[in-house]
């Protein structure tokens, strides 16, 4: 067996019609059409055994909402993992998108991009039975401190973040190094023509032609914005900078 050339995303969902959705357009859509990555949806309902294709039930202990059933979901996961094993010698990480998961950051996105692919489980209702997580090597990931109606929008976010890092997707990949989070800072302000707009002028340094001064200005602005808006990132950046300065 040999691993497929293209990075692949397999998404377990009860709403397969939501994909590729936005991923079929713009940068990700072009890369998809060019064969630089692929996406497959696995309909969880197809693994239900009753005539109503039931995928959820009421939670033990009471409470509102419904919980995705372990017997149905486990079959869907096991089918997908076996499918991956048929085409790749390297297992793909299995990810469950949930607000209680590890916050997704650019470093983890880069790790996902370095893998041959990913399997994403999209929960619905009140989530999935905990025993499924215990029985399988599933990584819990959060795309933010907020709650969505299901994992599908989060899956689209995760896949989009990964796809743009894949070889051949971005025309000038060296530009990715200047983006937010790549060096632990938020990105500096950007400007374009016209030079003066509604009495607001572009900073003189950006039209000076002095590339050293421009780099210094951008670095300073990134630090200023990060310190003002994201103290958590700023403190982490400061710790890293101090550690590098130590003999």
C-alpha cells in the first residue's frame, strides 16, 4: 500500500449535504478541483439498524436534548478507519469537534497539514456518548469558546485552515509566514491604494522604500496590537522571547 498523494478529509455527519459547502469555492475549491486534496462525507445515519435510522437517544440521568448513540457512531467510525487503512499505511487522526476540546491553534493546524489526512466526527444535539471517545483514539478539538448547532461549521473551519497550508494551494507560500499566529503575534495593519482615503493617509514608512524600516514598523505594530488585544498571546510571546535570549 502507498499513501494517497492528496491530503484527504473524511467527515462523519448526519448532514452530508452541508459539504463541501464553502470548501467548494475560492482557494479551497480550486485546490479541490485541482486534486490537491479530497473530501468524503460518511452519513452516520446509514449505520443505524432500525427502520427510522435513529442516531440519538435521551441522556441517562435526565436533562434536555439528545445524545448521539454509541453503537451507531462507533460503527461509522470503525468503517471509516478501516477505509483509511485500505489506502494508507499511516493512520489518520480522528478528531471530534466539541467546545470542551483543546483549542485549535495554528501549530496544531500545521500538524494536521503534515498528516496524510484527517477523520472528523461532527456531533449534534447534546454531543456524543462518552464511551465512544473512551473506546477509540479520538482527539477532542474546539474552534472557539462558543457553541454551534453542530460540528459541521467547525469542520469546515478546520479543513479550510489546513487546506491553505498544503503544498501548491497558495501561489506564494512564503507569504504565510507573515500571517497572524505564525510567530506568536497578531498580524500588522495592511494598506493599499489610494494613498489618501477620506483624509486618512497610509503611514509614511510604508511608502518610504526602506525595507528595514518597514520590517521594524510591522514588527512593532504586531507587538502593539497583540499586547492590546490578546494578553494571552502576548505573555506567551514574551516568555518565548526571554527564553531565546537566555545564554
